[in-house]
């Protein structure tokens, strides 16, 4: 197959020299970096192969780290060197502002296709009038729970953090007495990285504590509700949550939950299809609801999600953009939604029967996905990563009981002032 | 001295320089140039993009002192609680405890390996295994061993009745840095043992025979004869390890949650340059790290010499 493709490519290239090739110069190798969490890679490989078969081009995959903080570091180094090794890259929802100098404007390649996608995400990906990335899938934090265990203890899915704490304690203690020594109440992402910022924004926001920095650029994190939210989260560590969550990312939390050793888990929708896989010990026992509310707050889910963009330094911008348009098309998004529970960014797919039957919670949680809380990336611009790092470190400090919520948010306010270096963020 | 010899000496000096020149040139290129660039960037406000486009400004000592410098002595929370202060404390804590433990264990291992017993060559090869595994691999391996939920370490300690609940070795701030020290000791003790063993094997046998004839207690022989004789080699081994430990990065980055509780100076430099895009500020931290390592080396050599003259 590869040999044939290569031969065909060679022939086509020689024709190309004679000017006999159409819009699609076949035989080009495009390098793409997809994700590495869950099934990201398998899905990306499959869709890439389909595109190759269609166009005669070759797709090469670049493996990247799991943690989004590490991926950003890698891309920044490649961009600083103006590396041509990477053509198509996955872009976190908080990055378009950070990477704007290095991404190709896709407006002329999209030909209006972006209008099918959620307008908020398209707006997020448009910087200075340029469409820098196409929405690939969207994300929002959700609460996974064990239907079978809650039924056994006559409990229902919690709507407040206090209920979650009580239910988790009851079920965990009961199960441990029954011989399940490794049972945990609640697992989430509390390693000091971007994932903790997502969890922290949810806690603070659900307690009515604002969003670290408000839309005018004012630093709002130093308030009693935010402190209370962090203190509440800290009270879970060592009680309903194992101390080890302090070093957990998405996959570590999923490992514990999917093994059947946790009652609740905070994670992204991707974990759904994996928990329903044939080899999953919790298959058919899992429910998904919106995250709980805090005192005096409302439910909040952090907006996540990934986009696909083309590097400005790519040697094959046309083919790369074509691959991006293919991967973000309704057909590929539908397939990914059905088999991988990746949330589509095309509103119409939320009414699709096949999508809904594979992911029953997509319909119920539609409002959660559309109304998810964005991290303060737009307002803090190029300094977002540093703001986020300061926040995740402050949160980690409270969770590991080295400071109280009130002390930590006060210190964080001072630190954020230092990062801003003046009255404005940019 | 006659003019002839001095001419010969001059000739010899000249050819020595000619033969050394390629080495010096390569050294200047691979070590001097990056170091010079780092020091240069520490006086600028460069970002990763700005390096490529050469659009950065000189800012003097702003990256070193004052509100936005690495030495922010007026920080609200106190200098030692700033991220850089924490990084310095973590690095020194790690270096001190791991090097001391490695040295002591290394001496013990070397003495055992120096003794004559059956299968000695096999044991000698076997102890080298931890040193042969790349740090990144052993760090990941130990991260799994120390995992709080399914790590074998908790399982073993629990079945032995030493602990009654799983401990999050790499996540709990009380244990995280010590877990890293433990893995570093595991990895580097063979290196120390080997260097010390080499020194032990060079020892003259006559003073041991004399001591034996005089009926001196072996412990006394060890401290009065063996230790002074292997002292120079021991000092070299310790300085090798110390310099290595002061620039620790990979083992901490892979094993721990990488919060400020365990960040090392090199980790801080990476975070500022790569994650936060402050090439200037990160270079300043990197330069300070270089100066600290240099100062430690000088201080150490001075101290070691004082001891040797006793």
C-alpha cells in the first residue's frame, strides 16, 4: 500500500512539474500532532488514514506529551525555532491568544464552514480578525458517578458539594467495611498543572467566587467565597479523596474510577466511551451529571476543548488546511462523538439520534456544554499561562494543607499583580 | 639554564598550545557560546519569539534585582517563600541529603565489593544496573512503584504491617522530596561505590600487613589508614555528584506533581523560559544557578584541601 502510494506520488509529482496537477498536489507528507489522552491517538490515526486514502497524501503523526502544559512548552520551542517539522497541531481552547503569531489564517480555506460550529468557540479562535484554528471538539467538566453503588445505598446523584461529600463518605465507608479496602469517594485532577486550574475554576465559580480575573482585567480572586471553595476542596483530600490525587491528571483519575475503585469522578466527557468499553469493569454502571453547586452558587463547568490549526512555518499550507477541514467536518466529528464521546462543536450533531444514543448525557447536559465557564485566557492574553500556573500552585498549596484558602487567595492576588506588571494585562 | 633548553621549552609550550587549540575551540563553541548567550539574555527582556526576530531590549539588572528580579528581597511573603527561594531551598535540601547518603552507602558497598568472596565479579556487575538505566526511565518506573493506589511499595509496606493506609509518596508534600532523594540514592550509589572501589584497589598492601602484625583493631585501621588514603578519590567522587545534584531536573519533573513544593532551580529555569516565555528572566535564574554551582565548587575545593593538609 505504502509502496504503491509512493510510486503514485512520484508519478504525480513528475506530472506536477509539467503543470498537470489540480488543486490537490498529491504525495505530500503532512505531520500532525493529535492528543495523547485516552483514545485521541487511535481516532486521529484513523481519520488521518481516511484523508490519506482520499487525497493520496501521507499523514505522519508526531507524538506529544499528555499534559497540556507540557504540550504548550514543546510547541513554543518548535515555533521559536520556526520548525517546519510540524504542519497541523492541536490547540487548547486557551491558546489561540498565546500562539497567534505562529498560526496560519484559515479564513480562505474554511470557505464559511466555520459558521456551522458554536459561535462562541469560533470567536475564541478568531484573533484580530483571523481565524487561527478550527473547532475540533469541545469539552466541559462533568461528574461521573457509580449508579449501582448509589442505588445500593439508596442515594441519588448529588447537586451540591455538601451532598457529594456526604454521599461519598457513606458509600466509601460502607464499601470499605464490606471488604473493598481500596474504595475511594471522589477522584479528580489535582496535580500542579493546567488540569487543576480547570478544576479550581469550577470550584471557585460554583461558590460564586468569580473567575480569578474578571472580564475587565481586575484581579478578583481574593474573596471569601473563593477561599471557602478552596477550603472545601481541601477538606476532601485524605477523607473522601486519596492524598494521591495531588499528583493525578485526567488519566490517573480515570484509572482509579474505571477500575471500580471510586464512587465519583470529575473528568471530561472523553472518559464516558472508555468506561463503557468491553474491557471496562464499570461498564453499564456509570452515570453522568452536571457538577455540583457550592453554597450560594450555581453549577459551573470549565470550558475545555481542542482546535486544529496550521503552523505558519508549514511547507504545505494548502494540504495541511485541507486536512484540518476534513478532521473538523461534521462526518468526522459525528464518528468521534459516537465512538469516543468527544463533544462535537457543531450544534446540529446534538440532535443526531445516533450521537445521542451513544452518549445519553449529551442531550441532558447540552446547556452545560454551551454555557461552560471559560478560563480567563482572553483577558490575560500572552500572560495566561503564568496566571494559570500561579492559580494552580495556590490551589495545590491549599489542597496539600500548607495554607488556608484565605491566606492563599491573598498571596495569589499579590502574585497576579506582579505578573500583570502594571495596570493592564497586555 | 642555557638558552637552548629555554628554546626547547618554548617550542614545547608552543606545540602544546597548537595541539590544545582544537579542543579549546570546540569548548568555546559548545560551552562558552551558550553560556555567554545566556548571560547576555539575562540582561534583556527577550521572549522565545523575540530571539528569532532579534526584537528585545536591554533592561540592565531588572531580571536580577527589584520587584521583577529573581532576587525580589522585598517580596510580601519574604524572599525564601518566593518560587525562586523555594527552588533554591529544595535544590540544596535534595543535594545535601542525597550526596551524603550516597557517599556513606557508596563507601559501605565499596568495602563489601573489595572483600574477596565467591561471585564477586557478578555482584560488581549487578550493582551497576541502577546506574545504567536512564534517569527518565528509572524516574517513571519509581513513580509507578510509588503510586498511591496500585504501587507495589504501598502493597509491600501494608502487607508487612508497617503502614495501615496507602501513602501518596510522590504527591504528599511531606514525602515528595524525600521520595525523590530515595530514588536518586538508589540510582547513584553504584556510581559512588565504583569510584571508591577503584581507589580501594589502588591501596598499598604493606601498611595493612604492618597494622595486622601490630594487632591494630580493623576499625582503627579503617579510619587511620584507609580513609586518609582514599580521601582524594572520595572528594572527587563527592564533587562530581554534588555538581550533578545541584542541577537536578528530570527526576523531579517526572516523579512529582511539579508544584513549588518540589521544584528545583533547573525546573524553575525551564518553567520561566519554556512555559512562561520569559527568556530574559529565566536566563537570569540560569546565570545565578551557574554562579551558585561555581561558588559551591570553589568553596568545596578549598574546604577539602584544608582537610587534606591535616
